[in-house]
C-alpha cells in the first residue's frame, strides 16, 4: 500500500487545509523527530505531515535529526515523501517565488549524521545514488503543475550547504561552476537517508531569494519572508493537486 508524507520546510510548518485526525509521536533508535507526525486528510487522500524545523520553526538546518525523521516515517509505513524546501536561486530562470522540481543534488554539508549504515554492520553497505530523487513523484508534481498552469522549473541541481548562515558571493560563484541551480540547507542528508530506506522521495523547492551576488542588494529576512508569503500559496496548490494525482 502506498502512503504519502509531506515534509514541510521554512514557510510550511503546517497546512491549513489538512484535516488532522491525530498527532503521533514516534520513538526512534536515533532520538526524537523534529515534531509529532500529523495524520490527516488533504485533497481526499490520507497523508502524514512533518514540520522539518519543528512546529515553531526553532530547529536550524544543521541540528535537524534527519535520521530520526526518515526512520520514523518509514517505520509507520510511509512509502513516498514530498519534501518542501525554501531555496536561493542561482539560475537566471529561477527568480524569487519560482517553484523548482530538482533532479540532482550536490552535498556540501559536513558533520551531519548522514547514513543508517555506520554501526554494527554485518557488511559494508553502499547505495546507488545516481538519481537522488524519485522520478515517479517528480512526474506527478510536474503534471500537477501543468494542470494548474503553474510555471515551474523542471530539473536542476540542488546545492546543499551547511548553514545556518547564507553563502558568500564567492561561494555562490563556485556552486554555479559546479553546476548548481539552487541552494538550500536541508536537502542533504534527507535525500540520502530516504534512498537508504527505499522511500520514493522528491523535492518541491520554492525560490525565496536570489543567491548571494545575484540580486541587486544584500539578502534580508524581510525579502525572504515576503517571497515565502507570496509563493507558498502556489506550493500548497501544487501539493494538493499532486496528492490527487498520486491517489490515482
């Protein structure tokens, strides 16, 4: 049986249209999840929602217990995950308020617990990570965007940085040379861990600012908050439409 979860990032700590039936705390071998899981119905489909940064958005990117979150989702029977993220745009066609469905990722994070295969192993385990995102879910979201006539960016590489600070202009130049189109702080190791447990995982990213050195001025939280407020409505529409397609 296929079961879908939504992981909400910055700007999506809850979904107002989600009719919650119960909240569930899950114990894991890796500690506590970011928040209790909200079970409910959205767009006529039963889903689970998790606030990645906690219900009050108090957990910074480098402190998120990614292993606990992903393990717990898999443990309660989740098979598919749509991960919502706020990102900075590097590519010229990814301005603020643009939605991106990336198909690749480059990891620049460090000191994060990024695998389930590190202790008490019978043998060393490697996973294929050629395609980090589940194409089945990507296709669902892209079709949903087409049905809604939303202009989303199909593909692109997500550069996952450590945070919580934003990047320097020189770092963004390097990221661009590496092939990154957007920058975020939570894409890894979340995608890796989902892959290790066999979850179908894809990211729906909302550009909330031009990356450092790409805009006309310094980045401010006022600018980011405004882009989130104006752009997250389209993200919620896309999620709801994707859920309807997923249920079919």
